[in-house]
């Protein structure tokens, strides 16, 4: 199976850049989620801050899933 994406450049350059950099963006989101996880799991924080990190991570997961 093949898929071909076509863009009218330069008008659709922003969409083109998003498409060709999607893997990089996904990797960066994974790195951010890992950073948040390490912060709330391995560092000492007040219970409120720990809950904040946990909720922030969950919300980013929801955004990515949509």
C-alpha cells in the first residue's frame, strides 16, 4: 500500500512541514511525558504538586489520543 500526500507550495508550506516532521513531534511529546513522569515519580513534592504532574500527564495523553 502506498500513500501520496500532495501540497500546493508555497501556500501549504505549514501543512507540509507538519506532515514531514510528524515523527519528530511525536518523539518530543513522548520526551515531555517522560520528563513529567520522572518529576512526579522520583522527586519529592507536596501532594498537590504530585497530583498536578499526574493530571498534566493524563491531560496530554488525552490530547494526543484525540
